[in-house]
């Protein structure tokens, strides 16, 4: 610091020397000066020869902290003025720091900056905004739920969507990996697997009301009318024995897990993929039998217009009795005929050609069937035909290989030779390959006593079905709409297949590890609630050409993090700021398409003495070591 002088005049016209305390600073390539204090007429209070000594003392005390001086060099006037001006400098410095802090400006040491407490936030923030869009918090408030219970419910539903796992793993994920609790306001240290179990059961108690709320809200949000609904079933198996279970039964497993007990999940969805109704059945519930139990719920989604709803379903459900029930309840339907029609007449000279989503050629032609009031359409899919022919060839090769092994066993020592046992072996082979054994005529030659078999021979029967590979028939109660429209309506059944794929794979509904029926019901229902968020997000993204699977969306969103940055300022205080990272380009696109905010705008700042921070860190390390 140094003194700068200028000549000024007093009111009476008398000139005097005006002193200013200044300092130099660098600005780019230039050296500039700035005034720290305006001292006025120093020569009126101090002899001119002592003014340089005053500047020296101010530098010593303010910059170097040297308050002591040899008594022989001490000048009381100089010391008094030095004390005054140093005090003014400190006061001005405090005011300047306060202004900078108020404006968010801190002088920090860059090389002492660290980051900690990094948590995933992108997927969680995306799902929380979907919850708000679906008015889920308002729904719980209507029924008098406490704020903390609502926050925990939202936390658990979102956790199932982003990180589908057991309650134990979910509680650990919330504490160690995710910033979800910061978004919902739940204390992560208070979350236990038991609390999550209790909340899952409480949510299951609200099952019917929640499904109605989601159905009505998505219809209002996206202007849907549910004129077409799709009904289908799937099953999920248990990893445990579940011997005491009321609902876990052995049945026909669509996942080829006939060794495990299972439950059946029936769902009603609309063509946009939104879940309308769901019901959980015992594992041995057959597809046709389930329709009667769900029919009352299907009635509640007849839509807003007076027109009949169209039920789209698979051939396994479409028995004649079920179709009769749907007609009696004033439903229309489109389904695959349970059997291939043998006698029919084409009503047009040439079929209508359509390309499916995979750009595969499909031929559709309307046909007439005597004695039937429904309309029938013959569908020929060449890609499906190639697949069926390939599967048949594979099965026929395996069936013939099994017959060859049985024939060779007659010539081997210890091989199966008794006539009765040989036919049993052939019977098991037919049971293993039911779709191809009808194509063969098998002969077993007995010996003279009729006890042992001497040879096995077979011949391939010319099958009429070979030309009908890839061929099936659609059946509908609708009046004639044309081949293409009928096909498009039926093809909406692909949406329920997508629903099951998302539930089982992305939301981890398969397999079930719970040991009680109540926990199983709550587990499956929680997955369905998470699916409501997933379907809402994906529906809007699909409209803009973003067709990612849910796991891929979560992976993209997880690039956005919540992080705490620690900096040490020039006062040796630790400045900690907790803030959300900026979204990457792909994340920003998803937010923009959905109309969501890009980040939750959570910004927490704290300033603590560096010494206290070090003590806290040391105490934490000691606690971990002792633990």
C-alpha cells in the first residue's frame, strides 16, 4: 500500500495536500491502482517528514501483523493514526466480504476443492415429476394421508421404477446411492425394510382406488376414451416352496418353469399401454376361466361414449362360452379363432396386403363361414410361416432322432427291448413333441412270442398343414370395417405384450421371493404402480420418436447427479454447496419432450470453520474404525 496525493482547495480558497491510501492490483496485462481510504489533510495532524513512516507502519500492522515496535522508534501520533486507519481498513474489508457473500461471491483455494456425497438424481427426478403430473400426492391428501406418509409412498413407488429390488436392497440404495429422499423430503436414516413393507401393504389396500385414479387421470391428460381395451394374462413364479400359500399353485407356466409354483396376473390395458385394471389369481387359474372374474371391472371402462367397447384378446381366452358372455354384456370383441377353419369361402378376389412394424408382408382377406354370425378374416404372414416351418423342421429332426435311438437300443445289450417298454418310450417321445408326432406313422414289429420288439420303422405322412404355415383367422363381432382396420385393431394386442415385458424384465416382477400371500400381493401391486409412471413417461416420448426401453431411459437419466462441493475460502472456512449437475444432451432432450424441469433446483450452502470440519471428519473416521 502507498499514499497518493492531490492538491485541493478548502471552502476559503486555501489549498492543501489531500492524501489517499492506495494499493496496486493486476488486471490482465495491466497494473492498476485503487483507493482503499481517503485520509484527507494529513499534514494538519502530522509533520510531513513523519507521513512516510505512517505509511510504513500501516503496511507493517495491516499486512504483516507487526504491532510491536522498538520504543526508540515509537511515535505516539503515528501509532494512534495507524491504529485508526488499520481499524477502518478491517471494517471496510468486512463490509466488502459481506457484500460479496450476499452476492454469492467467495474467494476460495482452487487446489483445496473436493466433491463428496455424489448421488443419482436423474431417473428419480423424472419419475417424481411424473407423479406430480398424475396428481398422485393430491390423491393421497384427499384421503387424509399425513405428509410424511405421502412422501414415503412416493419414494417407494419411484424406487421400484428406477431400482426394482427387494425392500432391504431398496433401503440400502436410498441411503447410499440415490438422492430420491432429498427430493421427497424423507429422512433416509429413518427408512428400514420394515417401513417399506408396511407402506407396500398400505398401498395395496388402496389398489382399486389408485387404479381408477390413474385410469381417469391418464384419460384426461392425453384425451383418451378407451373404446378399445386389451385383456391378457401372464404368470410369474416363486423361488420358494410356498407350500402353505393360498394363491401359489402349480399350473401351465408361460416361462417354462413347471417346477415352481406360480401366480397368474390378469391385466386390462388400452392401446396406448396404460393400465386400466389388474387382478391376481391363483397359479392354476386357466385363461378362459379368468375372464368371468375380470368382467365386472371391464364394465367400468366402457368409455365416455355410448358405443360398445371392443375387447381384444388372445385365442386362449376366446372360448365360445366367453364370446357369448361378452355379447350378453354388450361388448364387441376381436380375437384369434381357437381353431383353423377348414371350410370357408373367400368374399374377395384378392387379399389386402399390409406391412407390419417390421415391414413384413401380411395378406388379409375376409371369409364367410356357414352358421356363424361373426366376421372372419384370414391372415397370412410369410415371416410367421417361415418361423413355424423352421420350428417344425427342428422338432421333426429331434423326433426322428428319438425314434432312431429307440430303434438302435433294440440292437444294444441292455437296451429297451420289451414291447410294452418300447411303446412307452415312443409315447414319451410323442408327449415331448406333440406338434409333429401326428405327421408320422410308426410301426413296431414284435417277435414271435409278442414280448420283445424286433424293429421300429416310421414314415412321414403328407401333411396338409405345411401349406398353412403362418396362417390364422381373426374373429370379430364388429360390423364390417374392412381388412386393414380390423387388423390394426387386433394388432393393439402387441401393447399388452410390451406391458408384460416391461413388468417382468424392467420392473423385476419375475421371480417372486416373498414367503407370504400378503407380501406377494403387495409386491406385485407395487410393480404395477411403478408401471403407471413408466407408461406415462414412455407414451409421451414415443410421440416424439423416442422408443427406448425403460432400462435404457433410466441409464441415460442416471448421468445426472447430485453432488456436494467443498471449498476452503480465504478465511479458512469450509464452504459446502450441494447442487444438481447440469443434464447431458440426451437427458435434456427427454426433459424437453416431456415438458419437465431439467433439475430440481436444490441448492444448499453452508459455511463452517475449517477446524470444526476437520474434527467432524476425524470423528466420523474414528466411528467407522470402531464400528
